[in-house]
């Protein structure tokens, strides 16, 4: 493998850093405290072409891969924007992958240019309150009536639903089969969100408050058959072209948060003098920060392998899941050590490390929990009996 830095990737990092310089800690602190979506940041990133980085060039996008997208989001997170910045963007970056790969020509022509321009915001509607990570147990249904479906059901943790025009919605068009694959019978639709048939309620939560997470109720929502992705009943297969990139990109965001945390902690450890010496001279401070760096470095290597395999069209389920697991652990460890390095000031909002700590904790839960990653590895990589 070639580990040399490419000129293109270095140019991407430099360009994204340039945009992020205009949005400092005060900006992100205010967005989080006021529960305010970072529209001006989003507009700046869209103007730079970063929202459409993965969309094919023929539809106005950058035509790049998940590797390049992962670099974009790592740099956004590392700037201090953390999840508030990344979550404003990443659904537009990876969420439309199933449409780009499996949607009809008419769908691609209709929607992808608007996503690339930053004009169309799309949410991801998969998780439900009673099914959790057991996707096969979803209860939201879509019943076909001629040229349209009628959707009824409930989703939770739909990111920025109140700010999105469309949602990539996983529904059941036939009951879960008693035998065979439990994933059969699910269909993927691109549905309207801002409709009288849809009720959206933000969920109060601990962090990443600039980007809402919502409970969404669908009561008789019509969706045109032409807005179905691929074949009826094969939706979960298409959804995987969003889920594996999501794991890789969230891993990159955890990496970026970890790097922001280490950078801020190192600066503080150099400047903070206690007992007549910088606290960074104490191994109780320096060793954990060095360990945080080591963990982040290892996680980055796994992210790079996962994104490369996805971009090459190779199987990457193992790599994408491991990248997410390792980066979530490393990012949270780094954020936690940054809080500890700051001592009491680490708990104060003005130093920002508490915000990164709250957001890094989310990575160990979403988009898939650490425990479910271990289930995947045990069953699909090690060949152990299914445990759930």
C-alpha cells in the first residue's frame, strides 16, 4: 500500500480549513446553545462544492469518493465544528448514495443536481422506537394504491428532519417473512417531509444541539411510485450503499473531534503553570495525551482502508464497522482526556472541550452501537453463532 499523501487530498484539507477559519469556537458554541442550525456555514460549504463532493459530475457534483468525503468531514470536525458542523453536511454527502447508485435516471436527474448545489436537504428515516437497531422489525408501512404509496408509521432520531424537504425512508411493503431473510419486503422511498401528513418533533438531547434529532410521525403520506429507489422489497440492499459510507464518515468525524481535543489539551498543558511548571511536564498529563494520539493514528489507518475498499467497489462491511468502532473509542478517549487535562475548566463551556466530549460520546451509540459492531464482527468475520 502507498501511504504517501496525495496532492489532491492535501488540497482538499487546505481548502476546507480555509472555509472553517471563518467559523470559530464562538460561532459553534452559540449554535449549540441556541439550538440554531448553522445555515451560514452550510452555505459556505455548499458554495465551495463540498456538499456535493460525492455526487457524480454529470449532476453537478464533485465526482469524488468516500475517501475524499471522509477527509472533508474530518477537517470540519477537527476545526472545532465537531458534530454540529459535520451533521449539517454529512446526510447530503452520503445519504443520496442509494439514489445515485440505484435510482432511476429520472430520479437522479431530478434530485442530485439540487443536492449538489446545496438546495435540497435530505434526511435519513430508518430507526423506529420499537425496533431500534433491529431494522428487520420496522413497522412503518407503505401500501400501494395505483401510481403511489401511502405511508403510515413512526421514525425516531431522524437528523434535521425539520430542516429537510425530503427523507430517504425505509418502509415495509410486505410483512417480515417467517423464514428466509428477515430483510426481504422492505422498500426505500424518497418521500416528502414538509407535508400535512407528517408531524415532526425535535427530541431534547445532551449535545449536537445545532442539528435537531427528531421523532417523525407519518399518517397517510402519499409517495409517488416514481420516487421509489430500485425494486419494491429490495430496499435494505440499496440502503447498505448509505450505511457503510455512513459508518466510515462518522468514524472520520470522531477522528476529527479527537484531533481537536488533543490539540486544545496540548495547548493548555503547555501554557497552564501549576507548582511552578507547565502541567504538560507531568507524565500524568503527557502520557494520556500521547496515548490519545496513538489511538487516533491507528483509527485513521482503519478509516483509510475502509474508504479505499468502498471506493474500489470491494466488500467493506468489516472494515467500515471496525473503523467506526475504533474511531469512536479513540475520539471519546481523546475528548475525555482533554476535559481531564483542563481540570475544573474542562467542565466550563468557554473552553469548548466539554462540548466535544458530549458530542464524542454520541459516536459510541450512533449510527450503530459499539455492541452491535461487535455482534457483526463475531458473526460475520469470526464465524461465531448469531447471538441475537
